[in-house]
C-alpha cells in the first residue's frame, strides 16, 4: 500500500498548454539556454576567423549562425509571450 502512494506522489503532471507562470527553475533553464547558445556562437565565430581550412571555416561559420538563430528564436519567443 505504501509503495502505491509513493509512486502516485512521484508521477509528474503533464500539461496540454504551458502554464502562465515561469518558475525559478524554468527561468534558470532559459538563462542557461541563452548562455549556451551565445557561448557556442562566439566560439564558432572565433574558430572560423582563425581557421585556415576553407571547408572547416565554412562549417564553423554555419555552426555559429545556427546558434545565433537559436539564441534569437528564444529571445523572440520570450518577447512575444511577454506582451500577452
């Protein structure tokens, strides 16, 4: 009996829509996503500038642009939901 109530307490609730609040944990994760993408973008740009191999230079530039797009998508989403 006790194991059944324990497993029920550990079940996570699933949402069909995002909640209207952002928890501290959510905000921390969003901050991390922005930081990771910004850092990856900067590193890829730095390596592309110093790369002698044209194929690798192109790959690093594309990688940096991808992370820049991801960073911008996150910001755009946050800005669009801020007005609601």
